[in-house]
C-alpha cells in the first residue's frame, strides 16, 4: 500500500483550515463488537495477531451476518497479564440502544460467542462508553489528535468511561469520539469542545457544534436531523424519529422527521454534492478526491 510522504499536510489540519462541516459524516453502525487488545493494532482490526486462525474466521462470519456491524479494538491504560479480556456488545438502532459487557479468560473464548442469536449476551453496562479513535496505523491524525482528546476526557470523566478505539471513520475530522449506547459521533474535538460535549452529555443532550451524526442513520437522514435540531433547539438523544425517506432524484431525497414530544413533523429536502476542488481526504490517500457531502436544500 502506498503511503503519502510524511511532509504532506495532516488531513485534519487541511479539513479544519477549509472549515469543512463535520455534520452528516457519522459511519453507519448498528451493532458494535468491542474487544480489548493492548498489542499492535494493524490497519484492519481483524488482522490483529490475537485473532489469528479460526478466531478470525469466526468473527468475520459473525460480523458479515449482521447488518451494519463493526469490530473495534479497544484499550484503556495497561492491564496486567492474566486479568482476562473485556468485551462490549453495543446495539444502536433508532430506539432501544444498549451496551452489554462480558469478560473472557482469553481471546480464544470469542469462538463461543454467537452474535446473531436472540438471547442477550453479557450483563448490561451501567455507564456510557466514550470511544476515542487513536488508531495511528490507520491515520496519523487519529494518533495525534485522538491521544490528546483521550487525555482530556480522562481528566474529566470517570476512568472506566473513556477508551481508546481503533478506526471509527472520518480520519480528517480527528479527534473523533463515539459515545455508546447512544451511538452519537463527534469530530474535530479539542480541549474546549471535549468539555462541552461531556457537559451536554451529562445533561442528556447533544453538543451540536461538533456533532457528526448518529450511527443508526444514513448520511442523508443525518443531514436532515442536524438541520431540524438547529432549527428547533432539540438536543435530546431521542427527540426525533424518522417517519420516512424518499429518493426523488439520483442525488436528492425527501426526509420526514417527527419531533416526539411536540408531535410536529418536518419535511426536509437533502442533496448529495461534490466539492469543486479535489484533495487528499486522509493522510494515507494516494490520490486527491472530491469530498461528497449531504446538504439541506429546502
């Protein structure tokens, strides 16, 4: 795989300098498998040495059988050898989001997990998870900005809330944060923004300035949701519900949203557009591309 020279500008710095909007950029994920691993994180999490052989094959098959599923490697500080492996299972549909926890003796016990069954696995987790992307092998911006974000959040949130995580998507928006069980994404978080996100979260709300979207919805719905939130001031995690999405043209959609408490419906027109200028969208990109974004048109 070709690598952009080290002297190339950081993709996150370029994005910030262009004031690129972070809204409607959250990766589509509804099922999360978080596996603790303090060793080397390769470009693709499934390629981690701890998953070698049949463990890798089993996890790949399980993830492939679930719609919008993602494996993340996670870690939090140093853990003494022989203390087991912490695993978290997240479910982030539009309603009924949750995180469950279990502890394994070793990674080979992942072979016993059936993620496709109806029976809940593990015990409910009694607190949120703040997942900070620090995956430097994936993108150097994730390491640079993610590590700083992780330190900042760790200084203000309970220690067992904040975890380093592998790639969550959107390298150029580093530092990136995902909060479970709500499945909300935030990007370009520095020190003041991190504190604002945490403060709003503790009050049950979403800090909209750096809000990328909610993982259970596609980009087009994320764009409409953010627009309605800004229009109405609604910041609660479950304030809006999707009534319908209709494609009117190849790159245009009509999204209908319902504000649950007020009972008011909103119809939003969204279009997909390409930037006029091409650029390197990640630090590892080998060719410039035009960024695609979803914008509200009416």
